[in-house]
């Protein structure tokens, strides 16, 4: 095991500080609030709520990509493939936001769901990743995915073809 992977394995089992959990919970609030308003709130608030949800998805997904980039670039020998995949997740996040007027809403929400899950898998299922605080990243992914699932359900039930 290399020095980088041994240090990464030790860090992966560290618990995130309470202050980081508090900040993460506060930063995640736009997910359930906007999804709840879009899914169950007044119809006149749906457009703004889904706009917040999609924009916050782009922000958080690109933030997670930046974290991945930072952890990987901190290695003695950063791996180009992992750096490229981190960059790709950031580009996809903002590309989906730009495409929200051109593609059906259900497809955009589904793509964000898939992107969050793929990013989580790339952080947790791929061997020798430079992960830090895996429980925290899992919580972020779950909050995003559950909220996006609520929005997807609403988009499918309402028949919304494009952003309302």
C-alpha cells in the first residue's frame, strides 16, 4: 500500500467534526425545502422552487467535484483520470442547468439523480480513492437524491414537459 493510500485509508475512517455536520445540514436545506415546495406547495411557487432545486444541484455537484479534485491533486502523484472525472462532474452539473430549457424536466432531474449517484460511487466504490469523511458525503448524496426523487415524482405526475 502506498503512503498516499495508507493515509487515505486512515482519513476515510475519521469522523467529521460536529461543526462540519452543522454546516453541511444548513447547506443541504435548499434541497428538501425546494423539493417540498415544488412537490407539495402552491402551484404558483413551483417554477421558483424547481429552479432553486436545479441550481442548488449544480452548485453542490460541482462543489463535490471540486472536493474530489482537491483531494486527488493533494496526492504525490495525482491520477489524470480521476482529475478528469472530477472536472467532468462539474461540467455535467452546469451543463444540465443550462439544458433545463431544452430538455424535459423529468430528464433533467433524472440526470442530476444519476450524476449524484455516480459521483458517490466514484468516491466510495472505486479502489484507492482519496475519500475524506465518507459518511458526510453519503449524507449529502442522500439528501440530494431524495429531494430530486420528490421533484421527479411531481414532474412525472404533473406531466410537466419543461420547466414550469
